[in-house]
C-alpha cells in the first residue's frame, strides 16, 4: 500500500495540467516590414506560453496560439518594444480547454 501511494504521489506531481489555449490576433502596422516581422518571429520563440504563431505581412497582423496560464501580455509588449513596435488592437478569437 505504501509503495502504491508513493507511485500515485510521484505520478500526480509529475503530470502537468493540460494547456488552456486561446487564439489571439494582434494588429501591428509595423509588422508589414520584413526585417521587423522576422525579428519578432524569432523573439516569439523565447516567450513563455506561445504555442504557435502566424504573421500576415499584407494584413499587418500577428496571430498567436497561447496557453493563457503561461502567456504574459507584459512580456509580449516588451518584446515588441525591442523592435519599436506596439500592437494597435487585438481580438481573442477562440478559447480551447
């Protein structure tokens, strides 16, 4: 019984909560510049909670799929600040549980 309890405890502590995903579209006019969009794309790899992204140069939008338990809007804003950008608007399109 003690061994079984220990195994359950170890399994419970090692399993993580499933991600809570949301798709957010940001309007960023400066992202139409290829060099800026490429820099932002690279920067997104280091942001916690970003599960996927899509940049539309023609529309000037950045679509992110994020885990909203991990994603920080402040960290995202800081990343954009590095490249002299800011988002003008955003829309949460879908939330997945």
